[in-house]
C-alpha cells in the first residue's frame, strides 16, 4: 500500500465520526439556546404578573419607606431589568435560586427536600407506561381479535379520563373502600415511600399507558403488513423469528421515541397528582408557592420543570437518530 493511500485512509478514519459530533454539538447548542429563552420567560413572568415585584415581596403589607428601600436593594430591584436577569441567571448557574419569601431559607434546599418525591413519582409512572403500554399494544397488534379490540376500546376510553378524575376514583376504590393503599402522604424514605406512591403513579400513567398502547398497536400492525415481513413469512421463517427480527425491531424505535416524549410529559402532570395525593413534592410546592406568592420558589420550580422536559426531549432526539440507521444524522426534524 502506497504512502498516499495510507494517508487517505487515516484522514478518512479521522473524520468518520465528524457527522455524529456535529449532530450532537448542534443539538447541545440548540438545548442551551432553548434553556436561555426559557429562563428569560420564567424570569420575565415576575414583571408580566399584575402588580410589581415589591407587592409580591411584601404580600401587600404596609411597610416603611426604609424597609421597602432595603428590600429593593436586597433583590436588586433598582437595577435595570436586564441586569437583574443576569444576576439571577448567574446565581442559577451556581445553584443559587435565591431565598424563599415564606420559608426564609435558600430555595435550593427546598428543592432538594421536595425533589425526591417528584422523581419517584415520575419514575414509577414511567415504568407503568412502558411495561403496561408496550405489553398491551404488542398483544393487540400481534393477536387481533375480540379481546384485543375490547382492550384497545378500553384504552381509548381511559385516554379521555382527566388525571385528577382518575386519581379521585383510585382513592375512593383502592384507598377508602378496599383500604389497600394509603390515601394521602408520601411516607418515609424507602419501601414505604414506594408503597405510598403506587396509586399516584398509576393515576399519572393511565392516560399515557392508553396512548402508548394504541401507538404500539398501530406500529406493529403496519410492520406486519410490510413487504419485507410478507416476504420473510412466504420463505417459511417461523412466526416467532419474523416477529422478533422484522416486526418488533422495526416498530420499536418510533414507539419508544414517542413513549419517551410521553414520559417527559409526565413531569407536568405530576403537579396535579401531587396536589391530589398531598405528596409534598415539587408540584405541590409549586401550587402552594403560587398561592402564597413566593415568587423565588415559583421561578426555581418552573425552571427545573422546563429544564427537565427540554433535556429529556433532546436526549430522546439524539438517541433516536443515533440508534436508527435509517435516519440520516442532522436531517431529522426535532
């Protein structure tokens, strides 16, 4: 092999991963820009709300001019809005979300105390969505018949039930009447917390389970009627092999992608569920902080929720494009 050929091969191998790096870099830059825009919206909500920041900070109480001036100096309210935003953003980057008006303690410590309940709720609901939704959808797609049609009809009906209605029904049936689960509270850390989160996780996941099940059924039936599946079947391949290699594998990627986006949507739904079951997580804290006009806490929780949703969407988008060879890097819309 000549020297020129060796150099060409080295250059080719050196730049072989460049499309992947460029694609991931573009997604990361888009993530950062989106987070900056979201932070501007969250911070600007303080000025978009009726009244002024001093009204939120004082809760409408009458204070002396000296106290108001000290409060304005503490929160940099005399500075230009853009400068206040930069100071707030600098603190957020370093994990400092300010001080709670109601609790008079750092907002970061409040978030650290409330976050485990929300994380456990979303995690358990995600497991229910993936296991139940994919299982029901796969069964209905692979074994069409009266039972599968009845199952999907029930899933369609469940999709129309609001989350708070499902939560109330589950409480009445399984907590009050049967006494299988506790009615309210998050329990103590460990197994007891998991036990207290079962009903909230199911109520949060019900509508998403039905959606993922219908999507999985449609994807599997579309693959079952595809030409390559019909060809494999006509060549005498066992049904189990055809299903495993040609149906499930091709249907899995779009289904898992939408399932991932659905799981990201559970973050927003957790606010309602936490309020119904009084779990004491970030969602319930957000509602109470809005009612008490504790704006630093509201800003921090909103930013955390938006950040989690955007990061999950970006990771799902990157994973889909990298794992599915049929999608060209950098040519798929988000």
